[in-house]
């Protein structure tokens, strides 16, 4: 344990026992436990520890878990890609849970153990047994939240946050973010003391927290001051050597439900660092590193700060994916000092700018935001024009009918023409719906500028509406005049679909699915209200559920594994006590492109 702390599943209960090992493939479904006896035994599994614990230990009586899995990180890591690595794993106990112990093996060690067990079974030999000894205890303790501040002239604050909480030091996750945070604080403070920078108008607060829990704790003790926390930035896994870790430097934006000026600002600062090398003859500059801007997905402390009920817009800087994420191979030689420096300067510039911004800077930022938004909309519209153009390409693939099969061919071509018109109409309807959504989000982003200075945003909102009308007119001219599509026919289909839309919410894709319509009807009868600030921790849900309900909850989670966390988080953010669940499903779809109303109905039933 002293050499490799994560070889023990964290929060393991004490034990001194000897028992048989039983192999599970994943152990995530009750059906896998049929015809096997695991009571009083230890299970060997590659599956999700939460789900395996709920079934193997709580339901079927196992006393411990040996985990030899490796979380897949597409497209750079699968289970046997780093076969000697050990994955960081933990139990997260809920009230009334039957505590157990657990150990972690590398995939390579796990496969060796699996083969030994299978070989003994095959040869009718006595089963392999494990001796387990864990010395541990559960007691009331404390975790520390470290807060430091460079004081400003007002009571407003800008926050730089990084988490520091893993049971064994891991370099990129997140010693890199925590170290950069400390260096930013030291550098800004030094420059102020030397007179090279002015004392900021707003304070800059630096936070080092146990991820999630520490942020909740800090906000809970500062609740009366949250409204003075103007913006933040989260530094998480920022030091990766991209060649070794296979990562890209990402800005993760705030959710659309908390649209803000922060996204365009941090992008603008980042873009200043994307010209660090030149082409062979110096005619153009470009980045020597991989980078991108991505929509909100959550998973770290910004997910709490950016929740609309908290209201501190907080983008995240992160390197992702990382081949060595949450393993013992996340070590110092995989850190790139150059990337640490680059990210540190971006975050420091962001924080100091916001700490000093006044009316002139806000006007500049508003124009930056308008410029970026128009480019985004023009690209979106061109993508839609491309899709509509592609739909028309199907007309080129006609096969001239012979006299023998002319009737069948004619019917097929008629159906094809109707489908082309219908698909075109769908794109036209969705185009306008998305544009209205984008405009509303951008209006809220302009309103957020008032946190920095009492700016009049009416002229910007007027410009947005004029821009939308002009671009819609231009786009329809391309569709109906340049492409030569039948406006009357498409308008008629649009009208018919508008009626159909009362049964199928959100972006129009398909109609007549009775099962989907059933869940839409249920969602249309429910209004979602939040009863406390901040996101909901999963363990708070599980604490309220019976064993049978927990099993159903985990089944729902498994069935929706790829989108579970994102959809539920975005839906929760849009819930304001006024919107129906069907309206929330609309907004989630507009924000993410994902719609699963059945899942949302079932998930919110667990919360009610």
C-alpha cells in the first residue's frame, strides 16, 4: 500500500479473511449471477464498481471485490493498451451500505489470475483462494479547502480553482492544475508588489479543493458572497505532453443555460498563443500544439460553479483525452513544462483582465462577442445549406425505368421525391428553430456583461435580430431560388409538420413513433422544480432508494451509459420551476443534439 496506494480500492472496509475467488465478466446485470454462488466469496470483475457492488455484495452476498478493469478512453486507450497500469478506483459509501473491501490489479495481472482460476476449474482442482488483510477504520475527519486572495478595491471576486485530492499523487491529474494555480498567484502578486501591475479592482481568489466536495463546502460557507463572485476558471489536467498522452488542449465552455461573456474572452486569449510557429517561408503562423473549444460536459468543479442556481460562469482548461488518466502511470515525465507555461499565462491573463475590466473593455468584449457569434451563425447556416444540397443529390441517382417495370419504378421515384421534399422541409424548420435558440443564448451572454459594467445591451440585441432576419432571408433565397426547390410544396409540408410537432417535441426527425409520443405526453404534464442550489450528487439519490430501486437506477444508467451524465446535468440546469419536462427536453436537444425523453422521465422520477 505504501508503494501503490491505488492497489487498494479506496474506502475499503477492514478485513482479515480467506475465501474463494469467483470470476465475473462484468457483473453489471443480475442475469450474470444466475447459477453461480458468490455468498461469502470475493468476485473478480472488470465492470463498474458501483454497479458490481450493488449486485455482488448487497444483493448476492459477496464480501469483497478484486477489480482488474481499465476504463476505455476512446480512441487512445482500451483495457490492454496499458496492460501494466493500475486504475484509481473507489467505493463511495451511502447511508446503510454494507461496507466491503477491494483490491485493484492491472489488466495483465487480472488476466493471469483469470487463467489460473479457469485452469483449476477445467482440471477439477480445488478453487483458488485469496487471503485478504486490510487495516482501516472510518472516523469523523475533515478535508481542507485552501483559499488565497489578492485583494482588490471592491468586494467582487474572480476565481481560479483547481482540485487536489487523489489518494496518490498523479502528475497531470491534477498536480499540474494545482501547481499552475500556485504559480499564477505568485506571479501576479510579485508583479503587483514590484509596481509592474496595478492593484486590481476586483479581488482574485485562488482555490485548491478536494474535487467537487471542496467546492460545495466552500460555497456553502460563503453563500452570502456568491453574487459577488463574477466569474471563474477551472484548471484541470493542463500539463500533458501531447505526444506522449495523445491529448489536445481544450477550452470547455459554460452550459447554454448559463450563457456568458467568459467563453469568448478565454478563446480570444487562447488564440494569441496559436501562432507560435511559422510555415517554411514565414508567410503564415500557426500553433505547434493541438487545441479546440468544446461545449460544456461537466465532470469537474466548473460543473458546480456554472450551475445556473450558483451562477458563477466558469470555463475549464483541460487536456483530453489522456492515455494515462486515473492510473499509476500518470507521472512527472508525462508533463510538458511548455504547456504548463502556456496554460498558466492564459489563465492569469483571463483572471487579471476580468479583475480590472471597466466600461471601455466591456465595449471591446461586446464587439468581440458579436464578431464571434456572427461567424458561428454563418458557419452553421452554411452547414445547413450543405445538408440541403446533399439531400437534392439523391435526384441524380435515378434509374430510367423500362417498360416492364415502369409502374413499380414510378411509384418508388414518387416516394423518393416525397422523402426528399420532407427531409428538406425538416432542415428548413430546424434551421429557424436553432437560429432562434442561438440568438436567445447570445442575448443572455450580452446581459451577463452587466456584471462587469452597466452597459446598455439593447443595441446588441437589436443587431442580433436584424442579423437573424437577414440571414434567414438569404438562406431561403438559396434554397428556393438558387437550388430551385418548390417553395409552396415545402411550405405545405412545414405546415403539416407544425401540426405533427405538437406530438413530437424538439427538433423534427421522424414521426408516428407511438412509444416516443407516450413519453412526450408524460413529460408535457410535469414541471420540474429544484429545491436547493447546485448539482445533485449521485450518492444523494442512492441514499433515498431501496435496494430494488437502486438496481433499476443502475440499469437505467447502464442502458444510457454514453449520455447519462450529460443529459441529466443539462436537464437539471434548464429546470427553473416553470418549464415543463418536455420543454426541458427541447432545450437539452437544442444544446447538445441529444434527445431521450423516456430517460428524463424515468430519471426525474428517481429524484421526486
